[in-house]
């Protein structure tokens, strides 16, 4: 698959390395050149630029992308870029990481696939502290991606 | 249970509200007064101060705490505070949230219970993008808490 990852922080770089290792064609976009230092042993392509800029997205091959994942530190940026990928470039599979549980429920109503890592992490840690067995992931995630 | 949460960011406040709602006695520590604004409808106690300071921990009732969770934005701070809670105050159940997957594996060898939300999130998002069903949480978490 051709996969674009927007945001080369810890989450983005971890996904990029893993997906490239599995044989996928991976493009990682970030506006900070220093962010790419995290990509140790990465066999994909890095694209320097603003992920909301259609020209930058085109350089990352968005016209032939099968999937687009936004994992920058900004919820709004993630949501907006995913909407651009979906609505303008018709990328079949999109996903935005969201920190803010309050926003996540709003985006659900807009039909934008999001995953709220805060809700999942809080659920897992709560169960651990209370000595409860970990359940299925979907039990922690109020907003499930499509 | 008496539960102390260090760090009142999105993760900490989400856990605090949830645990208090379930009837637990919850103390939340943060050094930024503004952080407590996130605690809407919270019935527990807030403690302003540095979570590495034993006096602050005592104000949060650490001597009778059943559990201590560290979810500040600093991996080192989380690990250090959890070690203080465990080794100095003998808190039976401790857990540190870790962002950096590289550090997580080091802490595993030290026997410190950590949960690396980056690894879990990256695993879930990767599976979603590739169209694979979500597995058990432990399949995403290289470092499992004790």
C-alpha cells in the first residue's frame, strides 16, 4: 500500500518504520527537518513541508495514496488534513489522531475517522490500577474509526 | 481505593474524573494551578505542587495511598515519582505513562511498571490503516505493566 503519514513525532515515526518494514511504500511529512532524525532504519521517503499545503501533499504522492494518517501534535491540524485528503484527493482510507476527548465526539458526528489515544490510554491505566483485566480496545475508545 | 494521580493534563484529568465517579478517593497533583481547570464535575482533591517533593506527596495522602499513577508530560518525571512512591512510601500499585518507546524497554528491565501509549496508539492505527482487526491490547504493548 501507498501510505502517507503526516507528523514525524514519536507516534508518526513509530508507525512509519513499522509500515515500511512490512513492505509498504511510506511517505512521512513534517515541517521540521529535525523531526526526521527519529526515522532510524527507515526505507521510505521523507517530505519536508506543511501538510495542509496541497503541493506538499502532491509531493508525497497523495494522488496515488491508499491511506493517509495524521498524527501531528495539533488536533485541528490532524482533522483538517484528513478532510483535505478525503474530500479533495479521495484517499480511500484516512485516520486522525485526536488528543482531546471533547473534540473527538464532535468529529464523530462529522463522520471523520478519529482515534482518541487519551481515552484509550486513560481506560487502560484505570483498569490496571483497579486490578481489572484489560478488555477489548473498542471498550476504551468512545469514538471508533469507520 | 485511595488513588494519587500525578499530572492533570488530558490523560490525568480523564482518569481522575472517571475514578472519582466510580467512588474512589482521588488526589490529583499538578504544579500548574491552571491545569485543574480540566477537572469538571470532579469530586476528589487537588494538590498544588511538585510531585517529586515528599511533602507534596504527603499532602496528597501518599502514606495511605493504594495506587499512584504518573501521567505528566515528562517520562523521567513519571518514572522518578513512581520509584519514590514505590520505594520510599511503599505504595502497593504504581504505574508510569511513558511516551518514548526506547526508554520503555529500559524501564522494563528495571522492573518499573510502565505503559507506553505511543506503542499502543501506533499499533492500533497501523492495524486500522491496513484493514486488520484490532487485537488484544497486550499485542500492541511491548512493555506490559506488572
